[in-house]
């Protein structure tokens, strides 16, 4: 089966809400007991973090190059500002400058590893750089650190994509099941997870996933047909027959499911019932390429 793809590139989110900028420096208070009162106000203290408001406005206007031109000079004064590092990394990802975004995000993650989004964006940069295992770990840390459902769903989808690249089908399927739990609008992922379990040679888990999806509104004749075929290949003929029956419940005119059910029943020693389904198959598909073989199986001329 073909790999299940969710998006052409890795999902990432630009900074939409900036953290509050540190308040302006407070004036130095005069000690009323001091014999020498200051004759003028003390100079304001140096800010401890960068003012990202102007760059944030440019990001909101999708002027990423303009935002970068503002952010880069700030690094000299604020090389360890986690908010600055995150925004610059995000902007560079938006500009497609993965090689420049990666070290910035790595530094930001070292300074503030639990900061929301930083591990997600680091995972995106690592994945785009071909560092799959490191990207998986970064998305995993984002899941631990960030309880935002949207970020969690996208982290899981990105992990699924990476796990598919590694052909770790069951791990990828398990991540999709977590997506379904988090987001009720994504019922389709039950089918995608079932397909991955079938790809992994585990039709039993695929069947459980399809059963879990039905109360959430996911019902797919084609997925049950694929499940029947997977059971048949494993010579689990009673289970194959049940999967084909469920396919026919959802799609009564599914000719190949009638054929599959006939074959499963034939293997299970239920020739009479198998013949009935073979005949139904030929009714639905009179020009079937295997018509002669089916007629021979049921003893018809």
C-alpha cells in the first residue's frame, strides 16, 4: 500500500502571540536618609530582553524578510533571549532558511527547553535537515511540554510522517490513534491508522482501530475490505469472512468483497455459503476475469 501522507511539508506555526516585553526600567529611588540626594534621575537600566513588538507586527503581515532584518541585529545585544531566538528561528523556517534556523532553534532549546513551541520548531528544522531521530525526539518533548491541543495534534502528525519514513508502521499508527483522541474532527485518522497496522502485518490491531472509529462516525467499506484481505493472507479465514461481511454491510454492491467472502468461506469449509457469494460476485461483475475459475469452484457451467 502507498504511504499515508498528511501534508507536503512539515507543519510549523509562526509566533502569533508575543510574550510581554519586559517593562521599562524603573527610576532609581532616592534614599531619604542619604545626606546627598541625587541631583538628577539615574540613567535607565539596560533592558533584559529584546523588544519584539515591531518584528511581531511584520510577522503578522507575513513580511518575514523584514522581520528577520530587525531580529538579526538584536542577537548581538541579546544572544540568549529565548523569545528572540524562537521568533528568529520561526521566521527563518518561513523563509525556507532551514540551515540558518536550525542553530538558532538549537540554542533556544538549550536555554529554555520547556518553552512552548521551541521543541516543535526545532523538530521541524531537524526533520527538514534529514535528522529524523532527533526530530522525533524534539516533537516528543513538545508533546510533554505543551498542552495546546493544536500543537499536540501537529506534533503527532509530524511524528507519524517521520515514523513512516523509518517504516515503523505500528509506531506511526499509534500516534494517529492519539490524534483521534485529541481531535474529534479527524475521524479519518482511524482509517489511516488501520491501514498502517495492516501495512505492519497486524490486522488484529487494525480491526480494533476500525471498531473504535465507528462510534466517532468513521465507517469505511474499503478499509474493511483491506482488513479482510490482510486476514486472508494470514490464513485467518473466519476473521477474513467477518471483515468482508462488514464491508458488504457498508457497501452491498462491493463485488470484490463478495468474491473475497466466497474465498474465505471456501477455505473455512463452508462451500455452500461460499457458492452463494461467488454467484453474487458474478452477478455484480459478469465480465470478471476469473469467471471461469469461479464457475468451476461452484460447479456451474
